[in-house]
C-alpha cells in the first residue's frame, strides 16, 4: 500500500481537537488521518503518526517513508509552515494529512461528484 503525506496548515489546538472528535463520531475519512504537532519537525510528525498503523492496519515503515519523502522533497514548504506555526503562537498546531493513495483518491472523487 502506498501512502501520502501533506502539511495542510496551522490550526488552533481546540479547532483541531474538535475536528478530530467530529471525525471519530462520524467515522469519516476512512483511509485518511489528520495529524497535529506542536513543532514542525520530522520527528514530531513521525511520533504523531505512531498510533495510526495500529488503528488502521497500515504499514508503519511505509507510512514513515512517505513522511520522510515529503520532508526531503519539500524543504521550502516545511520552512514556510514552520514560520507560520511560530507566528501563530503556542496555542496552535501544524496539521498534516496522511492516507493511503487509493482511499484519498476515492474521497476526492466523491467530493467532486457532490
């Protein structure tokens, strides 16, 4: 299974927590998970992704490889989000999306059909 990782932006902690709770209640985003980290570092995102494979049955090594690949191939974007997180203050998280490519594709196609 192939995975994707993308930094989406910066969010206040309470908004992110609320979104996560709503997603759990609705059981939405079956092949997609959203991660939040207080620091915009590779280690912080790998650590926040540790629980995902256990919940989803995903291959943790491949998931980590997707995160590392993003980090290596997008240093400007990582730097941009690191600055935005710093500007936002201590009550915010940098938010990323991880998912398997097939599920993400299906989710996007369903959005376009609506």
